[in-house]
C-alpha cells in the first residue's frame, strides 16, 4: 500500500535527528515479500518521500537484491545447530500453543524442534512448505547475555528478553529471510549507528539484540517513537486503509501542511 501520515512522521523524524547529529539519513526498501512489494509501490514510496522534501543517502539498499547476504547469515546459524526446519501450519500452532508472544501471536510449541534430520531433509527435498526457526533455548546457551540495548534519546540501557518470543521464524521456503534477520544484517553491513523506529517494533529489538550477539555484529543505538493514531485510538496502518499521502496530495494538501500535521513544522 501507499505511505500514510505515520510513515511521514517517522521519515521526517529520522531526517531531523540525522541532521541534528551530523549523520546521514538513509532509506532502505524492505521488500523481502516480493509478491506484495512491487516496483510500482517502491517508486510510489520514493515519490511520496521526495514530495515531502526529503533527501537521502545513495544508493538506496533494496533488500530483495541482497538475499545472498541474509542466506550467509542463516547458514552461519544453521552450521551451529541454532535453527531448524518447521513444517507446522498456523492452525496447528494455534491449537497447541500455551501462550502468546509480545505481539499477541501464539507461541510456537516446539513440535518440529526434535524432528529427525533425515525426515526433515526428505520433506524439504519433496518441496514441502517450511520455515526456519531459531532454537531459542540453544541460542541463549550460545549467547547467554545479559542482553540489552541502549536508547540514545534517554541515554538508558533497556533489558532485552528474547526468550519471550519463543522459537521465532528467521526464513521461509517462499521468503528466504525474515524482517528480524534482514534488518540486523543490513544494519551491520550499512554501518548503521542509530535506529529510529515506531514503538510497535520496540519489543522486536529483543530478537535483534540476540541475533547481533550470535552473528557477532555491532549493536546500533535505538529510539522508538510514539505512533500517530486514528481518532478511535488505533494506529495508522496500511491494512486499515488509513488515508495515504497520495490521497492527501490529491485533495490539495501540501507537503508543508503534512509536516505541520505530524508536528514537524516547516522544517525537515
């Protein structure tokens, strides 16, 4: 979908913080879902951000062009026995789960964790749909912590608790990486020093900190900003068809007015 005011706020905030700290504002196209993420939507994203008056460092990193980087990281974890193939359906997980993760999704019950390697390889060779899950218990034995990340907006260290996520998915047969794995690898390869994301992604930093430890990657500093919300309190989202920047522009709203609407004034 098209960008909305929430995206505008996050992008403008990132740009302002980069300028204030003498850094570079970078844009990354996170399009690992190559079915839903089209070239047309990518161009629309670039057009919307340019309309806001934003400029970013070049070249733009496009994740779908770097699956090999994520596969190398996945292989490192695989060789250490830290990931395993999972063939369970969402319905199976829902029926057998005994809890939920921080996002409210059913925790994986560990059904495939002890699957015999020969059976797993046979099912993979047969083309059966599967994902690759992090063995959280083994991962925490390899990187016991304590785990934490530093918030640069407050200067405080925040304790991370990866275990509450259970055996998270790091890749799927149809999508050879996950958000968690790809952003951690990209942050390291791009030399990212400061990450600014919405507060809805703060809990996921638990997983990122653990992956950074397992892959021996440097940790950036973090800030998780508040979210813009609809009048009913729900966060702005593509899935709920929040009004897009394109729609605002079509009805005569200017870029300066958008900056005012999201609290960025006339500056970017």
